C-alpha cells in the first residue's frame, strides 16, 4: 500500500503561516478599478457580459508578451490542456509522456482523452522531466510529451524537441511537445525566449495561487500554429459551425483583470524571485538543506521554494521537519507534488503497477515551506530562523548526511 504522506498531521489549526499561500498574483487599485468599470458598463441590456471583445484584447496582449503567434483564453488551465490534447484525436493505442513529479491535472487530461499516460522520471536539480528517462519510455505509439515547468523552474525544451524529431510516430510524425506553464508564467528559457513561445503549444493557468490570476480561475494556450489556435477557438465555443465543442469561455471581467495582471507580471515575479533568493541566502549555512537551484541561464520563478533534506532523512526525517516547523514554529509547508499514482485512485489504476522510484525517493526528501512576496520582511526572517532551528532539532534524531 502506498503511504499517504499528505495526511501527516501538521497541526494546521495553529499555523501562523499557512501550508501555502491562497493567492499568487496580488491586486492593486488598477485591478479593482477594472472590475468596477466593467460592472458599471456591463449592467446594460444592450452591452451585458458578452466576452468576445475583452477576451480578444487580453489574448492579443498575452501573445505579444510571450512572443507567440496566437493566444486562446479558456476558463481554466485544466480545460485548456484537455482541449489541446483533444486536438490530437488520441485513442487507446496512443501514448503521452509526462513527468511523475507533477500536478495531477495533466495526468487526468491525458486519461480523459482516452490515451495511455506514460510516466517518466524527474532529474535534479530542477526535478523537471528528465530527457534521458523520456527517451527510455518513448515508443512508436508516443504522440505527445508534456513538459511541465515544475514549481517555476523553467525547463529547457530543446532536448525534448530533438528527442521528438528522432522518434517520429509512423503516421503522425514527431510527438508534439506540449508545455504546462501553469507555474511559470513570465519565465524565460535558456534560449532567451519567454515561456510560451516554444514547443507546439503552451498552457497557462490563472487560478488563484498562480503567479498571475484572473479572479481565481482562468487559463490560456499560446501557440505559433494558427490552425491549432482556430481549432481551439471552435472547441471553446460550441464547435463554431462544424465540430463538437462546448463553452469554456473566460469572462469579460477575468480578461479585464488579466490585462492589468499581465502588465504587472514582471514586477510581481521580480518581487518573488528576490524573496526566494533572500531565503536561499539566509539558509545557505544550513548544510542539511538543498535549496532550489538558481539557474542563471534562464529565469526561475520560484512558484514554490523547494527544500530537499538529506537522503538519510527521506520520508520520516522530512515528515519530522515539517511537523516540527508546524507545531513549534507555526510554519506551514507542503509536499508539492507527490507522484499522483500514490494518492489518486484513477491514476493508480491507469498506470497499473508501474512506478517511478527516482521520483518517489526525491519527493520523500521534499518540503516547500510557505513563500510569498507579500509576507512581511520581519515574518520572513522568523520563517527562515524557524527552518534553521527546526532542522537542527531534527538533526539530533536523524543521522547526519
Ligand atoms: C494549477 C495547475 C494546473 C491546472 O490549472 P487550473 O487552472 O487550476 O485548472 C495544471 N498544471 C499545473 C502544474 C498546475 O500547477
């Protein structure tokens, strides 16, 4: 039986800092003004909440920002990814590769489209999908590779594009490189491009916790493939006049707030990066903890500040550190993300007995203490002090590395 470490009691009620921030991107007077103006304008029977014009303006700005040819807005990142996969017309013979260390949503999107989900291992230092292990699991049935920029660590897509070119599907050609950038909006890749400009298509989420948010829900796909963009627009609005489709439109209010958030995104990301670097520096003398990599050749956005404990602490030592942080210091932290087959029945049944031992070993060493640029600086100092002290306490029980 897989152990469900997510159920480790962590004295949540006494937490002074929650296990994770409820909001990523935050609002200023400009977002409030945008919503007020829309309410005033739209409460009119001739105007109403028709979204097309406002959504098109947001899409246009998003395409320009990311340097991609097209952007198509959706009501969530999850539906955006699902529609993207739908455009591949996948069947039970088709395989889609994805990293075992990932949010459960991308896995379910593959399963939901009737294809076979094939998990591959993550690689240090980012824990993004490992190109070498991806090559191991590629087959003549592979139709797509989902590459997630995990926790803000922008992944180099070039090895995956090369791999896809070397392993074409006999009928459909090279597997599509689909990018999940839900946690990396505004990042830059080693090629210098903004996240969203490379690969077949990139999915973004504007859910509440993400780096920018459109009133708590929302998503976007960017692509340089105009044909794909048109197909996605049809799927989003009842199939145009030809095909199956449904309603997955973003609202006018979400688009208006999105425009303001997008204009503020770099500033918000810079604040987050500065805070993450500060935490890494303050913890640099704690030799038991491995901080997230800084990745100087690209832009790491630190959606979460991942800490890895020593291998000898994996599992129980890590749990003890999280519990000590919560109980004695009120600092919440989460394990984001455990391989979904360990805790999600549908994914577990789908992958059968197959597992990713490297992913499991790494995640047994992971904790992500709460990080947000809006946490007051004095609190941040207390959080890092707590991490240092709690680590010293755990080190008395668990052997040194
Ligand atoms: C949030 C998230 C999603 C899904 O986005 P929603 O807008 O919440 O549906 C997908 N992948 C990753 C990595 C995420 O963090």
